[in-house]
């Protein structure tokens, strides 16, 4: 280990995006595959929270993106102007909110912080 940890000011800047996802996305792998299919997006995002929707209700997701890539994600995933990614006329993902703090995005989406999973040996 060793070394001094980076101060907060020297760490990489990021934005957290709260997304509405289509009810046909059934899990993490499916969401990640759909996001990777969006070739306009750089592969710099990371999925943190995912709440799969019911048959008729949309799901929610939270991803982390580097601040430098944030404008690209907002443009591709939609913003206040109502634009969003569509596949076959069906809306698959839309940006609902963003912040520099994941806690604020979770509050806005009404999501609880997930409990850590304990792995048994």
C-alpha cells in the first residue's frame, strides 16, 4: 500500500446520471449490453444502481461518468429538451437528473442506497 492518498481536489471529477430505462431491460447485463451498443458514448461509464421496472413501469439506473465526457452523455441520452435514445420507436433510456453527488441523484429518483452484499466462503 503506502503513499499519500490523493486529496479531494486532485481526484478525477465525475457526474452521476439518473436514468429512466425501458421496462424490457431485465437486469445489469442487459442494461450494460444496451449501453455498449450506443457507439456514440465513450466506454468510460460505470453502473452503480439499477432498479428493474415492472412490465408496464420503467426502471431506474444510476451511472458514473467522467466530467470531461458528461456533455456527450447528456447529448446522447437526452436532456430537458425531451430527446432520448430510441430503438424501434420504443424509448429505452432517458436522462432524468444529474449531479456531482450520488446521494442527490438517489434522492431525486427515490432510490435507497443498496445494502452491501456479503460474500460467504
